[in-house]
């Protein structure tokens, strides 16, 4: 049975908000970053001012904190690691520091993936791969649809925790159907956002994504998985931007993008263990119906309902998979199994 022996990457986003629940002004955000520099972090020039980046070294590794496309989104990028103890070290030298600085400026790092109201006024940043802002403008001027999950500024209201793993592009394509078979477990086990404007659902963030990229067939959970695999095969591992939940990041890396941001170290470790177990479990799936898998995923997002028999079947696969992930992650893997067992008993 497959046993993962590669590196793990983590990018985790948090909403940085004022005590009134608004995006901080650029001046306040700049002050927030200056406080890191005062504590020994190094300021770096970024792709377009006033986007801000600071870094700190932990032994031979570098943690990066950057302001994403708007003043209210922070993104922590941890260096590649293999063991839980390394993740703990990176976490303890970054997230608590950010929370302490935020508190001193009457700001807060929101612990949930979705903020109930969308900040109206904030500054967009131009990305390094969109220097003239053409992609940003296309997005901002996209057609409006009549959906309670649609909001023109929706990216300023949601945050994710993205896990990346070492995997060849060819292996990624082979495992993709099996991985999507288990995607319903992501909102079921890891949701941290259930309120958005007037909506109350089990996992709102994925519904926001599906409704705001409504003109992209394979955004979020792909509506045409076979078509997506064909497209990826033609494009190759570096062939343009992908908006699906699972994407290649070069020839030997896969990124899982569907999970909500996680509020603490233990939750993040649980998410990593789940992703590691998924690689092994996906190899045991012989055949899936991706349309049915998508229905299960969206239903969980809507109301948290899932067939306990389905969970039980997949629990057996994950129980075996837990024995084959690196020992450092097996304790967190057991918390995944325990959570699945609780779901089976409560339904």
C-alpha cells in the first residue's frame, strides 16, 4: 500500500479585521507589518506597493507573511516540512505573534473561514502575474447572478487552509477521481464558516466559490471531472490557472484548496493527516460516479447531511490508510477517524 514520504506545504489565510468588523485602512495595515519588523522580521519588497511582505527565519527555514489581494486578507506561508514537530515550531513562531500584534492595534485575526458581511471598501492589490490588473478587472466586472451567495467583493470575506504534497503530475491525474470521491468529507470535518449575509448553511465558503465562479464549469468541485482531466492532460502541469478544488502546482506537486481556514494548530494537523490519508485511500477506489460525488459534496455544504453508510465505507479505507501515513501524523490521523465515527453514530 502507498506510503507518503515527501514534504508537506501549508498556506493558511486569516481575515484581519477592525473591532467594527471592517477591513483595516492601508495605513493601519502598514503599521501592523511595521510591528513585525520591530520584532526582528525582515521586510521584503512585493510585486506591487503597498502590498506588504515580511519574513522570519527559523533555523534554516523561512516563514512568510503577506498581505493578499486586499487589506483584510493575511496569508501565512510555511516552509516545506515532514513532521508535526516542525509544523508546531513554525506555527508557534508566527500565528501567536500575529495575534498579539493585532490585539495591540485593536485588530483581530478572525478564526472562521467566512465573515458574515462582506467589507465594502478596501484596496485591491495587483498580483505579480496580473501586473496591469486585467484579470482583476475582468473578475470585478463579471455578470451578476441572482444568488444569495453572490457578492462582488466575496474574496474579501473568505479564507482557506491549503495543503500541498509531493506527487507527480501523472500520479495526480490517476488519483483525481478517487480524491474527489472523498471531497464531501472536507466540509463535513473541517468547516469553520456557516454564516454569510442572510444565509446559514453547514459550510458556506464552498457555496460562495461555486456561485461566484458560476461561468467556470470546473470551478470548485468540477461539474465535468472527465472533461477537467482531459483538459489537464492537454495543458500539462504548468498550463495556466486552475480554479478547481485540487490542482497541480508544477510537475511534482499537488495542492488541495477546498478546506476552510483552521483556527488552531491541532485542527491544521488534523487537516494535513486527512490529506495524507486521502492519497492512500484514493488508490483503493475502483470506480466512482463523479456527478454523485459532487451531489454529496454540495449537500454537505448546504445542510451537513450525508449518508452514514457512505461515511462508514470510507471510514474503513481511512482506517487502513492511517496505518500507512508517517508516524508523526498518525495521532492527528486518529482524530480524523474519531470524527468520522462520531458522524456515523449521530446520523
